[in-house]
């Protein structure tokens, strides 16, 4: 073998290929250029090699006993509240008398029977809301997530929605409005 020609380059001899062009580097590591398409498919499908930065497989969620107990206690309380609200909501005349009495208004609804569909709608909102809450809570428990807040928030949201439905016939009744105006005028 003959000795290579003496180097005239003033730079030190590269140790790791840092002076190589991108094409020379790709040829050395046998990687195609990004603008070149491979001409043949690999003969054997290679299994993906996990990189050191990839996360380890997730451990199964551990059960949260206190979260489960509180979640089921809130669901039970919600079920009792929904079931006990049905008779009150379907007897709209009695409900309206109780609300007007709590407000300190001496009035009666002009047509208490007209409020019954609103009461039934409010009871259905509560029932459907409880079922949706149960399903979402069970799904969240299976995923191992913190769940106690779901029945709590759902109880507030669906109770507010049912209460708003129950107030529609009361605030739309002219006799109640007249009683409110009279009681506000007398309070001055």
C-alpha cells in the first residue's frame, strides 16, 4: 500500500467525521437523503425500538378507596333526593304555595294545574341528570381518576336546572306579580 498524500489542510485531522458533507455522512451510515425515496422495502419488518426518552408502560390505576366511598355516598344522596322530589314536583299547587309562603307573598297561582307539566319536566331533568351522573362517575372510577367531584357538581347543575323549570309558572303568573308589587309597595 502506498502512503496517502501529505495533508496541506491547516485544520487538525477530524476524528469523528465532523468535516464530512451531509452526503458523505449519509453514505457512511447508509441512510437515504430526505429527498430520495427508498427503492426497495425492507425484507423483514423490524420491531420498533423504544427510545430511552419514551415513557414506560403505564401502571394500572390504583384504587382510591376514600374517593369511591365519597362518590357512592354522593350518588346515594342524589338518588334519595331525586326520588323524594318526584311527589313534590308533580303536585305543583302544593309546591307553589310552599315557595310563595317562603317568599312571604300572600298569593295563589291563577291556574295551579298549568304548572304540573313544568313540575314533571323538572322531575325528569333530575332523573336523567342522576343517570348521566352515575354513568360518568362509573366511567371515571374505572379509569382510576378522582371522581368525588362529579356527583357534587352534577347535583348543583341539575338541581339549579330543575329549580329554574319549577319557577317558570310562578314568575309568569299575573296574580303572583301583583302580590309581589303590593308587598314591595307596603314594605316601603
